[in-house]
């Protein structure tokens, strides 16, 4: 029997694009999760340091990642309109932006050390945070470049390529992490530095694979990938115009969560380690939603490029329903069976780990609510980005993060005498507001009037 074609914007088409992205983000998340488990078994101090140090490096790089990754929206819309030569031009503008980002990230290193030194974390933890931050920040240019290069494939719906590249890079990272954290044979035990070196090595492998495939004979002939690598002022400025608000919004959103991690760390070392466990579980929980959101962004951009906004709208609601169903099911597991998620980080036989696990366990009920609203908000945020509605999103997210979320966490942890569970509950209220905000913004339909390809 002949298979019926997938409905435009329906669940079948969405999952066809999304599942490689889900597996790709899953491999990245599992890599980070595994590294944190390795570090948890290496020492409690390394566990306490890895999230703040890694988060700070990510905060510094996320403006550039958010801007460079917006290349995906340009590629999807150009591809939808059949402008294949413009696909390559758009990708290379993202690469030029990425190379400039590398110099800026290195210049920000002293600021990162200053933030860590004034975080109030235990001196032994702060020293490890600086080691991890420095390695990841110095290699940040590679991650930004990979975000731009991957758009060449993701924006055209060729999502299996980034999946394979990410899996290869993350597999190398996990292998090297095990070897370098604990030491094996002639390799010394480098602890948290080993985790940092392994992460950069994995990104280098991804970069090499992307370049090899982009410069394949077929892509050189079809998309003129070698001949269209010049700087294109007009398109570069449009990438900055629409991508920079996306980057700023991404930066301020991630920075607010980074501030949350550092503020919680000011409670005590046990609360910091327990919060890092919750943050790591949350990271694992969201790997399908991240992939689903990127697929929705790609399809929304494609159908807007094809001048089919009604199909783009169908994509958005299909993705939101799928994300909500997934998050609801996962939340039930967090409420009724939190043990398996928590216990993987250590044994309750150790008094220090027993205190950490006991502090983390009740927060899982809050996380169940957190993931539901965060999933819905994330999907509508991604489809708005695919449509080019980045400026309003930047302003709304920034206001909510820095006028509500961060001040509230500071008050809870430093003035009201609140505990870890209260800080995470405030985070749940914050993502609820974002979900409402993004849903209403999409429903009002102003995104239909935006054209990111107009010169």
C-alpha cells in the first residue's frame, strides 16, 4: 500500500525533522550529564564547581551562539524560497561573526575570574570553577562556529547530519572525560580540568566533520560553498539585526539562570551541590524539547519562506501539544519516583552525599511543574524566532528575568532566609509567566508581518 504523504505542519512531518535533532541534543545532554556524574564520583568539590564554572562559560558565549545560530532561520527561509546560493552566503556570515566572537571571549576571561572570586563560594570550589571556566571559555569560539555551520544542514531540514556530527563529538568527549578525569595508563588524573579538555576536543571533532561535509564535491557544486565564503555586508547586517536580539535575549535568559546558580551557591555548599543535581536532571529532561523546538523553528521558517503562514501556525501548535504531553508524563515520574534520578549522583552511605541527596529529593516535586511550563514556553519562543519576532521576545524575556526572577531569588536566598526548594519554586513561577507571555505573543499574530529576508 502506498504511504500517504505527511500533512504539511502535522505531527508526522514535525517528528520527521525533530527526531534527529532530539537525538542530537540528547547526545549532547547525556555527554554533559555523564561528565557531571564522573565529577561527582571524583569529588564533591568537583561536582559543586562544574555547574557554576560551566554555566559562566556558557553565559559568556551564549550571546554569540544565539546570534550565530540565527543563521538557521535565514537558511530555512532562503531554502523555502528556492534561493540556494543565498543559503551558503548566509552560513558564511555566521562563520565570520563566530571568528570575531572568539577574540571577545578571550578578552572576557578576567571578568569571569572576578565573578567567581566574588561569588561567595568556598575557596576550594572557586579555584576549581576558575580552571573549568578558563578551558571552556578559551574554546568557546569553536562552539559558536559549529552553531553557524550546523545551520547549513538544519535549516534545509537535513537534521540527520548534525545528529551524526554531535554524536561523534560527544562520544569522543565522554571517552576522553573518563580517561582524563580519573587518569588511565600514562594519563594523569586531571579532575575537572580533564572534563574541560575533553569538551573542547569533542567540539574540535565536530568542526572538522562539518567543514568536510560542507566542502564535499556535491555541496561545492550545488550550493557553491567554496565560492560564496566572502563577507557580504548587507546579509551580515541583517543577521545582526535579527540575530543580535535573539542573542541578547538568549544571553540574558541564560545569564539569569547562571545568576540563580551562583545565588543558590551562596546558601551553603550542600545546597549548591543539590541544586546542581536538580539542574542536571532538568537538562536531561529537556533534551527532547530542545530538539522539538529547533525542528519547529526550522519548519516555521520554511513555510514562511514558502508564504504559507497558516501551515507555520499549525507547526507551532502541534509542537506545543507534543512538548506539553511529554513534560506532563515526565513530571509524574519526578513526583512519584524521584529516587532513580537522584541516586545516580552518589551513594547515601557517605554522610556528605547523603546530605546532598536529601536536600535535592523534595525539589523534584517543584521540578515537575517547572518542566511543564518551561516546555510550552520554549516551543513558542522557538517558533517566534523562526518567524523573526526576536526583538519583542528579547525585551519581554529580559524584563521578566532581571526585574522579577533574579531579584526574587536574591531576596529568597539572602534576605528572607529561604531554602533551596523556595528558590526553585520561584523559578517555576518565572517559567509559568514566560509560557503565558510567549503563547499570547504568538496568538496575536504580529509575527506574520515580519520579513527577515527583505533587504
